[in-house]
C-alpha cells in the first residue's frame, strides 16, 4: 500500500516528522528574525488584522511562503538523491503542494473570521437605531465576496489536484500488485484486492486525508485566534475564572467526544472486516457459477448468503449504541458554545460582532479536535480495507498474519439450513 507510492516508507514517514519539527523550531527561533532582516517585517503587536485579500500579500506572509518553499524543495531533493522512486514527485512534492493549498484555504477562513467583527458590530448598531450608511454594508459584503471567491478557487484546485494525486497512488498499488500477479493469482479474492480494494482505499484516503490535513491546519490557524478572543471571556459556567477559557473548553469538549466515540466504536473495524470476508466468499461462488454449472447451486448460495446476513445483523446491532452516542454528542455540540458563553452574555461584556467571531472560531477549533468524531464511520471502513490488503500482501510476501487476519475464509456448511 505504501512502498508502491512512497520511497522507503519505514524511513520516509519518520523523516517527514523530523523535517517538520526542524522547520517549525527554526521558524520560531531564527526564521521570523531572518525574514525581518531580509526586508519582510511582521505586523506590529496588537495591530488590527488586515481584512481582505491584502491579508495574503503582507511581507510576513510572503516570507512564510519562501521559507516553506525552501524547506520543501530541499526535502524533495534529498529523497530524489537518497531513494529515487517512480512516484517521487507525486508522493513527496505533491503531498507538500496539497498541504500548502489547504493551508492557504484555511487562511481564508481566518480572514472571514476577522471580517465578522466589524460586519456584525455594524449590524448591531443599525438594529439599535444608530444610523449606518448602506454603503458600509455593501462594502463589507464586497470584501466577503472577494475572500469567498479566492476560497472557492483554491478549493476547486485542491480537489482537482488531490483527485489526480490519489489516483496516482492507486496506479502505484495496481502496478505493484499486477507485477506480482503470477504469485497472487491463486490467492483467495486476488482480483477483488487488486481492483476493488485499491479503488476503495484510494477514494477513502482522499476523503480522510483532506479532512485530516484541513483539521490540523485549521487548528494551527485558529488556536491563536481563539486564544486572543479568550480575553473577552472571563469565566466559564461551573469552572469559573481560568486562563484561556475558550481554548480550555474546546480542547476538553473535543477530547471528551473523541474518547466517547472511540470507545463506543471499538469493535466496529473488525466487524466490518468480517463483513467484507463473507461478501467475498459469496461473490466468489457466484462468479464460479457463471462458468461452471456445478457451482453456485441454490443451497450453497443460500448458505453463503446466510453467513452474510448473520455478519451484517451483528454489525448493525453494534452500530446502534455507537449511533446513540454519536447523535447525542452531535446535538449537544450544537449548543455547547452558547452554554459556556452565558455568563459573558448576561454580563454584557462583548458586542454582537465579537460574539459571532467567538462562535465561529470555537467551531473551527472544536471541529478540528473532533476529527475522529466526525470521521469515525469512514475510518472504520478504511481500517477494514487496510486489514484485507495487509493480509493480501502478507500472503505473497511470506509474512505471518496476525490476529483476525488468520481466520479462515467463510465457506458454505453442507447440510446447513438457510
């Protein structure tokens, strides 16, 4: 799954983590200062954020682009020399480009968050009877439209490039498995592994990968925003006065939801894996029956489908309590931010613009922390596919299977009643 697309995966992925850690450490110790020395000054402390497209072309932003570009190019060059790979430019440089596009798009959300304060404050003043020129609202809507237009454009490019990126990953897996076809053709469900599972793996990786990168970058972008907004909120219900109350509440609430749903859905990946196995056995018998009249007789097919029914009904049962916790948490999440804002609202300590800015930033941060909560169903499917591909690779690479992967394929039981 990975060695077909990434160079030396066991070394590559740890090197990515080390490279990022070094880049971040150098940025906060010497990088920013170096940028100032080179003529890329930062905004003054406490300065009002730029609202509009000018936010993306400040000297500090331009220096950040250059800094990231240098580190990405040097990392890609290192792997091109150390371990040349057919898909190097897609797996290394392509991954970095996707991260950059997603980071840029997250920043558009940050600018929109800044935009909310002056817009909703003017809205509040107009409703309270203070004269506000209509042109002010038209101007604010125009600024929002410009930012939204950029966001739409970047999102479209990101999705287009990511789709090609993930299909290249599928191509790499397909090339790798097909090159071993003489060895794998006799393995149970080989054709399905090469065609269907690689396709589903690629599609789910695209969905989850974009969501994961977006969550991490959103978290990095909005945590400082939420921390700054915490200055407007002095206390939380029950907890009282604490430092950075909004950040504390977002982390605690998201951690609670993640642990809750991870515990509730603990059994689901293995159950989904077993579902795929009985489906494969059922499909295999039907395929054999297309060419051999002695195969796929009604009794055998009924027995195999009974295996499918039993597995799926067990799966549905365990999904019931998982969904109970998931939907209850989802509904509570809709009002949680309003609940913690009650002391501040009743004390009239903030304006309507700041309130909307807090709600937006809190939603972004808590949503990022809730990545597992929001994606758990898809993760379950990915884990089950990963188990099947792992078992498939182990079969022709001579590796030992572990745990559930050792279970024999389900077969029809002679004489069993459907």
